């Protein structure tokens, strides 16, 4: 008997989909194949209709696929990206897949967009460097990364290996010191047609839009990034601790 009897069917389906999504994100089941509807119903005390509706929600998200004779399978493995530490994508995914970079643009720009220059704390006429890379993980597109860097640091990055290395490591090499901190904002957006084409998804599909301002250890800003990440392939994770002063957003 459905333990949530009396609640709207759509609500029961959403709650069950939330539980299943968390399990899939955590890597369960290991073989990527979900139990059939009857087993899921017994496991979660849900009616078969609620299970069927929950699976339909996950299929609409692109998380699973259902085929007669095959069953319900996870479409793609999701990879976690922690937000507690300042790391490049290749660093974060070490040991979990092969990251490759397709360099789409890498050049000096004589005048920075005013909003970018303001974030980098330089006049627009100081110029800078623009780098755009399509990041691949195990042969499938994962993210589209666009960076504006200050002129001096950017020139050193251009001289490095943008195909094989993270921009962060090139910046640290150029500065002769580790990066200090970054300010990050994450939005959920619908992919525009061009981004969707590059990432191999449908236009309008959900992507994470991550905006990041990275600073050197002495506080100087060096890199303004705009990153579009396939939401069906990546989970953003963080460990939060209660306490300390509140910040105003």
C-alpha cells in the first residue's frame, strides 16, 4: 500500500523521483540498471502508478532511459565537482575519466568588455586575453569554458599547453605562486542553440552556468570565467558547516 496515500499523485511521484535521483547521483545501482517497477514499489512503499510517474520524470530529465526487454538504465554517469576547493576540472576528475580540451579561441584582445574589465580591476584599454575551450570527458562533451585574463597573466597562459593543462596550473606557473581564492555564482539556465550544439544536447536543455572570478594569493583578480556545464553529466557538491557570521547576498 502506498505510504503516501492521500497526497496528490504528482507530489508522490516527485518525492520518489527525488529519492531515486539521489541514489543515481551517488552511483547506485553500480551497474546502471534500476530494478523493475514492482521491486521499486515494494522497496519504497509506493504504488506502481507512483513509481511509473517518478521514472517518467527522470526520463524527461534525461537521467534514465526505458526500453522493453532491457529495463530502466541510467543514461550517463554523473560526476561530482566539489565547490569547497579551488580546483580545475582535470584536477577534480583525476582518476574518474579522461579529460581532453578542444581550444576554440586563444588570443589577445586589445579592449576588454567594460563589465569584464571592472571585475579584473583594470581599464578596458589595458586589454587582456580571451580563451575558450570545449572540455570533453571520456569522449563526450562536458562543458564550454570561456575565460578573460589580465594581459600579463594571459600572455603567459597563451604560451602554455592549453590542450593538455588546466588554466589554473598555467596561471600559477606564470605567477610563481598558488592561486588564492575565487568568488563563484551558479545559475540554472536553458542552453542556447550554439551552446547546445557544442555540448551535444538539445536547445533549451538545462545546464549549470558557473560564473567565477579567480584571484591570486595577494587578492589581485586574474581570471573571469563563464562556464556552461551539462547538468546531465555533472553534480555540484559542497560540504557546508553551520555557524560563523552570515553573509548578505
